[in-house]
C-alpha cells in the first residue's frame, strides 16, 4: 500500500536539488513547480559543466522537447554521471516518435539507464518501439493501449515507466498502479507534463540504485493530479488555472494528499 | 464581408498542429495562447529535424526575436518545406531593423515565401526598406505611416501583410482592412505580438497556396484584440491582465466574436 | 539621503532600453518585470549582433544562469561595448561558485567592468573568492556573512555590489546601505533575482562613468521589495503572488515608494 503523503513529507523535508536539462518552453514552469512543491531547481545544460553539476545534484530530469546536438551532449554527460553514481534521473521523451533525430536521441538516452521514464501514451509507445499515432506532444493514443508498451519498456530497461493521461499508469517491475487524480484543464497549459517529470525526479531523489522507485513516482503523480483538481475548481480558464495550480502545489498538505489521492493497484 | 466567427469555428474544429520556431522569451506564452485558443502547438527548431517536422505540421510560424545561426538554419529549412508543400507559414520579423544581421536574416526569410507577415509599424517599414525609428520591438512609428510600406511589401512578396498597433492594418493584394479591437495593456506584457503571429498561423492553417489568407488573418487579429479588451476590463495590472487574457482566448465564443469584432475595409 | 522615488520617476520618464543577455528560465519574467515597471526590454544574445545592439541600448544586464560558449561570446562583446562607451551594465553571477566553468566565466566578465554586480550571498562570496556553501542559486549563506566579501569585491572592481536576501546590502565605494523591503514569498518564484538585476540596469541607465550608481541601485531594490510586500499581502501562494507582483510593479507610485522604502545607511 502506497502512502503518497509520506513521500511528500520526505521530499519537502529534504528539499532535493533537482538538476534539469529541459526545453525552452518548460524551464520557467518547471522551476516554479519545483519551488512551489518544496524542491530546489537548477537548470544547467552546457557540456562544459553539466557533468560537474550533476555530481552535486540529488536527482536529474532530462527532457528532449527542444533538443539540439549541444544540449544532447550535456544530457548524456549528466545522465552518465547520475547512473554511475547510483543517483536517479528521469527521462521525459517529448514527442519522441515525431522525427528520426528524436527517435535516435531517445534511444541513446534510454541506454544510459534512467530510473524513471515519464511520457504520454504516444511517447511511451514510440520509445518501446510500438506503433503510435504521435502528433506533437499530444496524447493521441489511449493510456490503456500503452500499458503493454509500458510493461515491455519497464522490463527491457529496468526503469519505472509512467504513462500519464486521463488515468495514469505506472509500472515498476511486477508491480503496477493506476492514478486517477487530475483534470482535463491540465492539457490546456503547456509544459505541465514536462514539469511533472521534474517533480518525479524530486520525489525519487535520494533513492539508491535498486530501491523501488515506483511508489515515489505514484506519489508524485497523485500529488500533481490533486493539485490539478483543486486548481480547476473555480478557475475561469487555463490562465487562472495555471496560477491556481502553482498555489495548490504549495498549499497541499500531506493530510490533503492522503485524503485526496486516488491510487489503485493495476 | 469577413465573418471572423466562421474562421474561429474552423480553427477550433480542426485544431491545427502549428509548428513554431520562435524566440526564448515568447515560447511559453505562444504555446499557451495556441492551446487556450484551440490549436495544437509544437516547438522544434534544430536543423536535424525542423524540416521533417514541418512536413507533418499544418502551419508554421517563424520568429526572429532571439535568433542565432543554428536557429536560422532550422527556420530556413522548415519554411522551405512549407512553401514547397503549399502550406502556409507566418514570418514575425522582430526588431528586424535593429541590426545588420537581423536585416540580412529578415531578407533571407522573406525570399522563402511567407504566406503572412506580421509585425509592428517599425518592423514592417524596415522589412519593406522604408526608413524607421525602430527601438527594440516597440512600435515607434504610427501604424498609419506604415500602411504604404505594408502595401508595397504585400505587392513585392505576394504575402498578406499585417501591421499591428492601436489599430491594425491588413493588406492582401488589392484588399485591405483595419481592425480596431485591442487594449493598450497588451503592450505591457511581453511576447503577445509573437504569440499573435503563431495564432495567425493557426487561423490560416490548411489554406492552399493561392487561397486568400487576408480574411483569416483579420479574424485572428479581431479575436486576439477582443480577448485583450475583455481581459483588460477588471485587470489590476499587466500581471492579472496576462492571466485573464489566456482565460478569454479560451472563453470567447463565435457569437462573442461576431458581436465584438471591429473590422472595416480600408 | 537616498530618495528612491526620484529614481523611480527618472526611470519611468526615460523608459530606458535595457539590453539583456539572460538565461532561458528568466527571460520572459525579466521582460515582464521591465515592462511593468516602465522600462523597455530587449533580449539579443548572438555574437553576430550583440555588440551592435548594445551600442543603441541605454543599459545592459548580463546573467550567466544557463550559460554556454556562444552566449558567453555575446555577453563579452556587449559588455565591452558598454564599458567602452561609458554606459552601465549589471552582472548577475548566477550560481557562480557551482562549477569551474562558471567560476572562469564569472571572472572573465568581472574583468570587463560591470557598473553593478547583484547576487545572493553565496554568489557574491564566490565571486570575491571567499568560501561559500553555494547550492544552485539559493542563498545558502547569510547576507551578513557576505558583507565583507561585498566590500572587498567593490574595492577590487570599482563596481557597486548588491547582496540581496532577507535584508539587502549595497556597497558603493565607502558608502553602504541596507534595504529591508521584501517578502519570503519572493524566494518561491523563479527568476525574480535575475529580473531584479535587469531592473537595476534600468535604474542606472543613462548614468555616466564615474557617477555613483549606489543610490539608483538601492532605489531599485527598495521598489522591488516593496512590490513583493504588497503582492504577498493577500496572495494564496507563489502562483498568485507572481501575478500580483507584476501588477504591483506597475501600480506603485513614487509616493508609495517614498512612504514604503526601508533604507538605512550601513
């Protein structure tokens, strides 16, 4: 039985330094999500320093949304440092099926050993080699249809795989869960998926290699989805929703999360 | 007679995938504007994939706000794909008169055949080769003074040219319109001009080469300006205005737009 | 005796064109802070045009948050132009102590003669060569502990040095001040420190070489902190705080600032 509140308490108590190599669209939102939730964000991407900074970070998130060769070098260097040190990093394979370049980079990063992979159904299917009707970063496939791909990807990589959508699906070895928190308004604000991957990094920060990352991932998803639900209540549209969402990430207490999380074994 | 509501209905019904190669300041706002209005944004710039992605997009917006040589390569490749495929793309020549580099890049992109060019008075005058007192991205010249430049630019390029300011001016071949929706508060929030260019791309998405892009451009401008008017009413300043603006882009119905659009032939 | 209101009046009356070479996380916020306060922002970084644009700007801010070699080239070219022309520029040494690359770039930029240096305690100590427990961009050291480093740095460079934190410390030659405006919520929103450095650039814009930049820097800090205090009153969390903060930068009058500034000689 997962207790998401315990993970939230731990994350806030440790305020992990999360190193993010993300995309241009999401960096500001990602930093604000991490700050509001209680983590400490840093964005550093250049090959000249990414590895050195990764060495002092507690977790890393890598996001290929607006990738280019110099950034991919920094991603690979930082990810390698984390894996070698047994520290967790999260891969967000944004629109990985959309171009050949993206597929190649996705495969290269996958080989570097992410602890968690978080994407929408299209992205997880593309990364697993399944067919996908990917269109940009939208979730064109149903989450359910991606569950097989997620299980296969988890098996082949040893990573926790989280497929997010109307209902999230998380698989960690033989265990799997569904998280049904969230609100459709979350799809009307850009970069909320990217920022979630960074928040997952904050929740798994400090975990040693071999420790099960699934429960912490589930906790992050439930917390995030609950913030979305609470923010949507009373929002006049996606603009005010986004503001209220950050407020909620800051306001939600462990007791709120314990009462509001909707997690079930799958 | 232009019916802006019909264009809004069409855009929302098709939810076009708009590929944007934009600047670092505007990408987040641009994505949120497109999402709130009902389109589907994607930001992909690297030479390694820009052309491949353009091939699946329904429209492209190119913005030179924070340009550098690798980005210009991606812009040129994506724009060429769109033009070759007869798909529309919009050029936003941010501060094009400010430096020699910017003037050169602006001229190079112009030669690739944008369907629409949207800028402030200074920018359109600079692009047309007229003299301009450009200072950054501010509109230092009156819109009226730029109308001749816009007509000349439209004639020499075959593109629709939109000069935005207190009153917008749009020219498409022999036809021209003025759109008087909007609010001065829109000039106090960064990147709203950039995001408008991307929204114009969403409105002209799907149009074949040779189809008149002027009416769809006018519709986008009226819709955007109406959102600005409605957001300004009750805003406490530029911060709350920006939030309400996104809400309004999501909330405005075709009936609202039909009632509120202020468009006149010019 | 510093009159912050006089500096605010001057900044708004001149609406200086502030050229910023900043980081990806902060550019949007920075532009909105400058616009709301009354200045005119521009973000231009490429080596191909940074120097040419600096020549027409009234002030420059340089921020190393997400640096990489091509950006550092643009920073150095623009800073050199400003120094050669006797125009002011502000250095924001984000997380300068975190990596060897960052320390090297920080030292190189320092040698180009910034008029003002603004950082948190860790950053100022790292730049001054003092020991620091820097972790990302957080203020791990007490401001008080950094005052000696600030005095030393001001002496060795001739720059005004501003250490911001719960109480800000500004040193300009033999004069020094403490500014106690502000609110802890300001640390829960990303990029507010970066944007403050750009606002300092707006306040010192137009000052000739040799003119004392300390009072204008102090005025910018008091204005910014007062906006933070007013925004925090009634904010539901960091999301709504950030919105209200921009509103307050726009709303605060010189009389408000005269009444609310808390500045003392140090």
